[in-house]
C-alpha cells in the first residue's frame, strides 16, 4: 500500500522544498540532503509506486523507458557520463529502502571505490 504522506510524495506536491536538478510532468530529480559522494541526486517518478517492483508492475514500457532516459539525461547534465557514476535502487526493508516511494540514487563526482551505500 502506497503511503501518500511519505517525504517524496510531499516533495512532489511541493509541501517540502528540495534542490531541484530537473523536473517535468512525470519525473523529479533533486540533490540528496545527506550525500554519499560529491554528487548525489535522487530521481523519482511522479506516480504512486512504493518500490522497484511496484514501479515496473503498474506502469507501461513507455513510462519505464522515459524514466530511465531521464536518468541518463541527468547523468549527462551532471557531467558524469564520461567519468563514471553509480546508480542505486534500494527495495524493501532488507534492501535498505528508507522512503517508500520508488527512487534511484545517482552518485558520482569522485572515485567511489567498492563501497556500497
């Protein structure tokens, strides 16, 4: 069950401010308030989806493709395509998901090594 009061839902509704990188009618990308690296951006679809499985199962291929194309656009916008970056999607309690709204972390801007955050 999707929680309409999770922090990302509130950010989408502009009830909580964020430092936006990119936004359109379907997606929002913004800087993480607790960055794990020099560059740490969160990307969220604006549909109600709790986790990765929920996002894939309740959307169509066009929506999924558009979301990940926007992820790549933001990677390029941040200047990370050539130097490298990490994409992380946590799903569920054991996967370390802290906010019950599907999201990806785009992390880079420095050598990340083997650490997993």
